[in-house]
């Protein structure tokens, strides 16, 4: 009996650790409303002030306005325009999946993300995207996850720049719905590895790019697969 009790306690402990590792942290942000939003409006955001819960979250600043921003989540159905270059980097940027189009639009400004930029789509004919027209996105790494008609992509126009200090993952297969779309003469600068074949100039992905530049900037070998 004692042996089974010890195993039960251990499993409960591991479960608690798992839950805590995936819950909110102090300094995380998320959009609090849907529709068309501006990044610099604090009322569009809520910031976690108690670890593990959004209860008591405040709306006093925007992500990157002050140091210490953690994970910033763009919730399903929010379309956020970056209308300022935040003075501080954020920890990570997540576009949530769900049944509504969700977007971050970057024009003329710069957003710096020290960790991962993650774009996820799991609903048919719904796009989760980051559009960079003439602005800049700096990221530690990029992970795009789509599936067929469930598109997760970054669109780069003339004058748009993506600078990634780590790896870029675009899923696997020609029709996985995860891609970087060069709609003009934009640039992807990459220090890490590139996985997936999702570089394109065609809406919906699949076709080879006809515009844009990819700079492989590491001093060592870089894998492209």
C-alpha cells in the first residue's frame, strides 16, 4: 500500500508541475477584446499579476512599453496593428488558433521578440498571420503550424524585414498551410536553420517564391530542409 501511495503522490506532483509550466506567468499579456485593435492602447490588453491565473489582471500599459513583458498572446479573433515601436522586447508572441481570422500587422514600426514567434491555425479557411509591410520583426525563433486550408503564415511586403537569431520551422509537406509569403521585395535574415518548404509568393503557399531575399547570416553551417 505504501508503494502505491508513493507512486500516487509522485504522479500528482508531476501533474501539478505540468499544469504550472503551462499556466500564466507574471508579466504575460493577452488581448482582452476581439476586432481591430491598436498595440499601443492599454485598454486592449490585460497583464497577468498573479502567477497561474488571469484573475486580477490589469490594463495599465501595452506589451513592451515597460521591461519584463513575457508571453504576449493574440487571442482568436483579435487583429492588432503595431502603431508604435515598443522600447523593450517581449518574451514571446503567440497567435492563438480558433475559428476566426487573427492577425498582427506591422507597418513602419519594429517589434522585437527575444524568444519564439508562434503562429497556430487549426480551423479550415481561417488565417492566422503576421503581415509586415514596411516594418521589422526581430525574433529569437519562428514556428508556424498550419494544416491544409488552415493557414498560418507571415507575409512580407516591399521594405518588410524579419530577423531571426535562431531557427525557422514551417512545418512539413507542400500543403501544410505554414509558410512565409513574399509579396514584394522583403527580406528574411536567418542565423539558425530553416525547416519546411514554405517559402512562397503565392497566396495559400505551395509555389516557389518569385520575390524576396533570404540571407543566411551564420558564420557556421546552416541546415535548410
